[in-house]
């Protein structure tokens, strides 16, 4: 069984991955952020490092899915391979921070990878307002995130909403994290778990 958690920067993906994996006693697959060799450079010079960063993320995400399918284990995954190609790369391209040549090359690589793997059994999308994202980003205090632009976050949010509205690859659960505080409230976490159980076991 494979649950994948999607959402903007600061929406709570890592936290929910940890909580669900603990509840179900499943393996957690976290996004490799602290050891990413491009991330700090990217936030300081997005145009120069955008292609390098996105290819690195895509490679790591593809490797993770291949491992999940090979191991045939129960997994909760922090972020999906879709987000790289459907959200982050198009946003960088539209902002003029990735060239059309690099964007087309990147999409060709993504299409090839996607043809070789299957969708998660359940996709959980964490929906959030920009003020909530900014608050969470400041709260966790990562140095390389201190220079994230509001227009960058806003552009990502718009693309997330469009992607989710068109998602047809499998089961989907949307959680409004402005209202559902699963990190701070056991009641809210229980509500999320009940909804996940219903999706996984086909109760509706």
C-alpha cells in the first residue's frame, strides 16, 4: 500500500507523513531536503539553479517510487513525483526562471519516468492559504527558506489547485490545513485517520 502526501512548502507534509507512518506502523519515505546539494544555491539564484534543482528532485522521487514498488511494502511518502513536473517546473518556467529549452527537456524526462511507475493507492493533498504557509515556514526556521518570495508561493498554490482539480490517477483525499491542525490536535488527527481508513478500505 502506498500513500503519498502532496502540498505546498510549509503545508505539513513531513509532519503528516510521520504521524500516519507511526499510526499504521508503515515505512516513512521523507523528501531529502537537508542533503540537497542545490537547494541553498537555488533560493539565492533561482534562474541559474532551477533546472539543476528540479532534475535532482525528479531523480530522487523516481528512485523512491522504484524502491517502493520493488520492496512491495506499506509506505507513506512525503511529496510526489507529480509535483515536480506539474507544479514546480511549470511555475519556474512561467516566472522566467527556467528556459523553454530546459523545461521541454525536463518534461520529456518526466514523461519517460512516469511511464515506468504506477500512481499511489491514495494521494492526500494538504490545502493551505498563503498566510498559513508563511507562518509555518517561519516557525520551522530553515535558513535557506528565509528568502522565499510570496509571489513564488502564490504561484505554486494556484498550480496545486489546478492540478488537484484535474487529478484522475487514483484515490484523492483533500485536507484543509488552515482548519485541520493534525499536529496540535489528537481529535483532528483522528479525523484525518478515519478519512484515510475510509479511502483505503473503500467505505465510500
